[in-house]
């Protein structure tokens, strides 16, 4: 079960980074909101982080976080190596198309590495603190509460770095000018609202998976004193 949780977590994390450069617009409440399509797989990462924290403890959740960080780094490295391999004239993908797609994704990946590691550690810590205060009660509170705090940090960091910074000479392989401040703000607000809304909406899913894991795999939530990974 643990391998399945980690496998789905890593898949959603890496795919979210690769597709994150595409922005879409949603009209709601009489205005247009800009959002990255990378938000599509990320709700699953919220759920899986909380479940790993709940059943395997804070120490294990941190190890999975470090594994995710390393896999994003490996993805960046592989893309860079692939980008420097000469193109064949028989290639179905043009050099311009490859560079456009993966250069854009690369910006998201660098931003994600910083935001992911920071936000995940905050999420794991907040989840543990709420669990320590409430015990096994109020799963919805520790799941939603930890997401609300951590994803604010994640959203500000990843959007600011990915779309608000001009990397210039520091990363010469990235060619992107910073977006206007109002667009950056819109993306941050929209993305965060989406993440918090989704965190609330998926609460029944968390409860259902929590019950499934207990009944089918006979796992039980770790007590708060064990969840710290100190025992």
C-alpha cells in the first residue's frame, strides 16, 4: 500500500510540474481568473501527503517529500540532457516545439523544487501539531488546516519564481520575461482559492480512503507521539 501511495504521489507531482506552464482562464463571479493547469493533479498530492502522514508518521512523510524533491531534480537533469542531444531530421518533434514546451516546464520545475520542499515541510508540521492537539479526532481539520497554510506558501513561492522572476544570466537556458504584477497577483489568488476549495471538497475522499486503508490493508493511524518519528 505504501508503494502505491508514493507512486501516485510522485506521478502527480512530476506531471503537475511538466504541464504547469500552460495557463487557462475560468470565468466566475463576473470576472476572469487565470490558473495553471498544473493545479489539476495537485489535489491528489494533498490527499496522499496527509494519508502518509496519518498512517506512516511525520518522519516517513518527510522522507517521501525529500524523494519527491530529488525526483523533480532528476527530471530537470534528464530534460537538460535530452535538450543537448542533437536532433535528427526525422524527428517528429521540431527543436522549436521541444524547447518551447520543456523550457517552459523547466521554469515551473525550478520554482516547484523551492516551493514544494518548503510547503511540504510546513504541511507535515501543521498536520502533526493539529493531530497532537486533537488526537485521532477531526481528520478534516488537520487535513484542510495543514493544506490551507502550506499551499499559501507554495502558491506564493511557485508563482512568484516561475512567472515573476527574470532569471537572466543566472539561468541562461530559461528565456522568459516576468509577468505584470497584477497578473501574478491574479494567478496567486486564483490558484490558492482553487487549492483551498479543492481541499474542502475532497474531504469525503480523504475519509473514504482512510476507511479503505484501515479495512482492506488493516493499517491504523499512528498515535501523535509515534507520528513524530522519534520512537
